[in-house]
C-alpha cells in the first residue's frame, strides 16, 4: 500500500509541472546572436507558481568581440485573477567577453544579477507583459534597457 501511495504522489507532482522557455536568434551585418533558455515551473495551485530556468547565449560581432553568457534563474508567478499575472524573477548570469586584439580592450569575465518585477496578461498557456530590472546596471547588464516586454509560454 505504501508503494501505491508513493506512486500516486509522484504522478500528482508531475501533473503540476509545466515546461517552457525561449529561443532567440538575431543576426545582421557582421553580428550574430543565439540564445536558448529552457524553464520549468510547478503550479502549487491556481494562484501561485514557482520555477527555475537556464540561459545560454552566444554573441559574435565580427572584428569586435565574442561573448558567452551562461546562468540561471528562479521565478515566482502569482495569478491575481485568471487573466492578470504578476512575476518576480531573480537571474544570475556569467558574462565572458573576448575582444579583438586590435582594439586594445581587455577581455573580461564577470557575474551580473538581475531582479525582474513584471505584470502580464495571461490567456491559457501564454502570458504577454512587461518586466523591469530593479538591479539594472547600464555598464554590466546584458540588456539594453531595464524595461523589457516578454512573452511566456508553458505547456
């Protein structure tokens, strides 16, 4: 009987797990960037969700620099009502930048944190919204601006 209860609890756990994430590809004249960012969440109930994510990004600007960005995040989602979702996400990324030797800029490697507070409109498995990085540092952030729109999918 104990084994049956353990199996039932395990099945109940996976019924509340959702997977999602993002994939990005950006290219232009002498520039290439690719990102993969898988994530998983656990729905405790219809209101509260907690999850984790990974981030891997590679950038190459011809004759200027190459960078590799790796890290992870923890996210909490609160569905105020079915259509409105609040989010808090802490992200920690390691940035490794290598500059072209002709530029006389020192290579660097550093950690950069981000703490996003967001709000979105939710419809089924998709949420559209905006988030703000309260720890934004214009000299070290990998993002151009502390305000960012987002689209979030979980299946």
